[in-house]
C-alpha cells in the first residue's frame, strides 16, 4: 500500500483543484481526484488517480473512501456563477449544500474527520468595512453566497456533534496559472476578469467590458483582491498540516490585501501582452460592491502563510502564458 498519505480532492479536475493536486503530489501526498467532469477537465488531472462521479453519490463516495482511506478531504467541487445562482437557486442549494452534506455524512461513516472547504468572499455580501476581516458580518446577497455560508454553519455543527474538524477558506479573486504553463483557468463560459482581458489580447474577443466607471473608487472602476492560484493552494496545504496537528474548526480569508481596480488590471495586461485591449463601457451590474479586499492577517499569523505572487503583473504574466498555450495561433503575434 502507498505510504504517502492519501488526500481526496473533490473537484480536482477544475481550475483551483488541479493546481492543488499538483502541489499535494509535489509535497509528498497522494491526491485522489473525485470529479464528475461537468466543468472539470480530464487532462488537467495529469496522470493522478481519478474517480469519476458525484460527491453526493453515497455509494460512489463510500467506495472511494473505503479504497483509499484518506486522511483528509479537500472540497473544491461547487457551482460558482453568481448570476446563474440568482436565476437557478435550486442548482446552487443542491450542488453546494445538499451534495456537501451527503459527502460529510459519508465521511463520518468511514471515520474521515478532517475537511478543507472552499468558501468565498461572497459570504460577506456588501462590505461595511474594508479590508474585510473574518468577523465581518456575513450577509450574502445571492444564493451562491448563501449556500456557501450554510455549509460553514454546518461544519461547525458537525464538529460539535461528531468531532469532524474543518478549515473553511474564503477566497477573494483567484487568478493566474501554474508558473510552468502546464495548467490554468478554463471556464466555459468564462466570467473572470483577467482571462477575459487576455482573450482580447489573444484575439478571441474584440473588447473587454467595464461594468461601471463611476463606482466611488479612485478611478471609478471596481476594486478587487486578486490572489494567485498557487498562493491559494499553498494556504490549503498549510491548512491540511494544521488539521493533522490538531487544529480546531475555523475559517480564514485568503487574499493579498492589495486591491486593484478594473482599470489597473487592463493596464497591466496591456503591458504584459503588448496589445491595446479595447475597452467598452457597460452599465454597472446589480449587487457589484465597489471594493472587495481581504484582511488575511489571521491566515498569515496562524498558518504561517506568505503569498509568493502578490505582484499583479506576475499574476497576469502566468495567465497570459497559459492563454497562449491554449491558443497559440491567435496568441502568436
């Protein structure tokens, strides 16, 4: 039997999950990917163990947990489009809460009691102060945020009742790609600003939309906290080690604490790509807070987490390398 500890990575064929799988392997763990491939990519798993199925399928998950007896389950599998959650809330409650509860119950049946959960800054809603600390009021404004916050509450109760210890990590804006260019972001449809901007530079889009230029920020465009996917995964690895050392159930924010406006992202992408990246002004989107920036001091203090890729241009450069690999013909100019 393999001597390196097994870790189940639910959603390990997706964007963040595939980077986590790589880091686990490089850090002496054996990742076991569980993914239904609805939005994930088989080739992103890159030869690691892959079990295709749904985390909410109790018989399927029982087989996985019996066979691999993981120390921990990392949970990246979720529906995550805010706009879609407004029009199809049942999908979000089912995929993000019901499926997760089924997974947790199955873990208990097989005595797996360490869990790392991908949560989100959407649990906060419209911030009343920035940067946002963990104890900021949680008042989600969409079903996506509601469903993630509901899981956070459930995790506290599962610890109290069953001793299932967990760390929930509230992401701000995940961005970038693996520095070696082998894996990166591939959403269909794509909704994240940096890959959309780079699709303009590679010739796949004609322009980038700026949703509102009068947001009450220094340059009028929305400000977000962009965190490199590698730094996100490094925090998960530290959380795993903390749970193995006996850490209690808790929640951490993950962000750089550095806000960058839409205008700054576009300008940085122009510098990285050498492309003019035409801009179109569109109306502001409902429920778009002007500023979302993390206070991640707790993760730094408790976990010893130190982001390595805080520079926006470096984040964009890694994403651009990936975009050109996916579309070499249009990105060759």
